[in-house]
């Protein structure tokens, strides 16, 4: 039976994904668990299968634009594809929904840290071509392995965690190259995890259909308006939402949660003001330099 409230929820989450390029599993899975009482393993399974349907769309765009390092994708997949499949067995071996729930909470905290790191390092992207990067096989395979395990267990990490690790390993890659490479490597990664959940997880067809009905138009709408939206503000709100979801999944008491969110909000405002002032100073220096010439 189609779940219309879930369709509406997935539509709203997908708009955020379209706007920011991240947050799919990190928002969709907790939403199903916290607001629709979907068992954790079923939420992870259905979200991964839905993601496996949607991921190739964005990947095809980046492949056409040439913003993908296929050798880097290959080494990531050497680690991530088998690890994602094994992650399903680990989630199943726990045989306890609480274990999956806590694993998801930890993964969300890592996603928040990754989002913060990505925001602060975004201005340090390089200028190299995606095809000129010298690939470091061993650390790249390790990144894929860890990311694959996290995705297989929790459905979180194919974008928010791995892209930050790529940024640390390959600072010369430009932002669009990071996103393109990450999106393409996520296709076999998510497909492997989805296959594992189809075979051994708790996949529910009606859940997945409801997710797809809501998320496909939501992603399209979010992508359409992304150029007009204040991306920095949206990412800040996304970080606060992810933090709230993580603390809720980890059963942190309400007082601590409120203080943590208040601190995050203050830090977000302070960081935003600092970035605005830094941008204004840079603009002023550029004008002064232009006049001097």
C-alpha cells in the first residue's frame, strides 16, 4: 500500500538533496525511523534500493562533462563494493534493530563532521584536471573499504563521508571533480549494498515505491532552484538537522540535545558572519588592487 505521508516526507528530503548534493541517506533513513516508525533495518534496506535507482542520473551528467576520474573511481570500488556487501552481513549479524540504530547515529555524527570539514575546506579546491591527478591506490582503497562498510550498515556515507576523504587525499581536485568522481563511485557502491539488502536485509517494496514517488520529483525541483538558493545557509541547516537526528537515534536526553543544537546554531551564525566579513574584505582588497593598477 502506497504511504502518502511518506511520499510527502521523501519529497521534502529530496528537495534538500537536490539543493545541497548530499544528505540523502543521512536524512531519509532517520526520517523513516523517527517519524514513520519504520524498523531500522527495513529503513536502511529500502533507502539503499531507492538510491540505487536514483544515483546513476547525476552520475551520467558528470560523465558527459568529463568531471570524473575513472581510475580513482576504480580504486575506490575495489574497496567499497565488497565492503558494502559485507556491511549488510554485519548489520544482519547484530540481529538487533537497536544496534543498527546506534550505528546510524554514529554515522550521522561523522556526516556532520564531514559536512563541517567540507564547508571550511571548500575554498581550497585545486585547479587540476580530473584526469591529471596521481592516484594513490592503497589509501584510496582504504577509504572505499571504510565508506562501503558504513554505507552497507547504515545507508549513510556514500556522499557526505567519502567526498570529504577524497578532498583530504586529493586537494588538487576541483569541487565539481570531487562531486562527479564521488557520484560515479557511489553507483556500484550503493548497488552492492542494495543487492545485499535485497538478498539478506529487510527490503519492503511498498516503502521503496513510496520513496521513489516522492524523491524523484523532489530531487528535480531541488536541482532546478539550487542556483538561486543560499547554499551555505542550506548546508548549515542540514548540519543541524543531521545533528538532531544523530542525538535522537543515540537516545541522548532532551536537555543535552537542546544545548547541543543551541551551540551548533550559535557556531553556525558565528561562522556565517566570519565568512561574510572575509568575503567582504577579499572583495575590497580586489577593488583596491584594481584601482592601484
